[in-house]
C-alpha cells in the first residue's frame, strides 16, 4: 500500500482518502466540497487512472475502493503517511 500511495498523484491521494472515508459520488459538488476535492474534471482524471489500476470501482456514478484493507489503511487514523 505504501508503494501505491507514493506513486499516486496528489488528486489521486485526495480521492483515495475521500473514498476511504465515504464511498459515494465524487463528481457531485457536495461530495467534493465535503472532502476538499478539486474540480470534477480533475476528479475524473484521477478516477480513470485509479480504475485502470483496479484500485477503485464505480457503478452508476458511485465509487468505492476495491480492496477493503486499503480503505482501512487509508482511514483518518493513519493520517501520517510513510508509516
């Protein structure tokens, strides 16, 4: 997971943290505002990259982290990356 995290772009990291906290609709303004995500176009680019790597999965606009242990690893209690 550390390698995946280190290789992820900034928006991908923000998106992964948001999805670990709350599965949902990251294109919606409300979701992006709640999680401090950038514009929908940037989120779309990050989602596509994470989907290609099979890290996230989406259906009907709702996205989730595929690997439950990754979601747990990304939980807010592990805010200090690199550990």
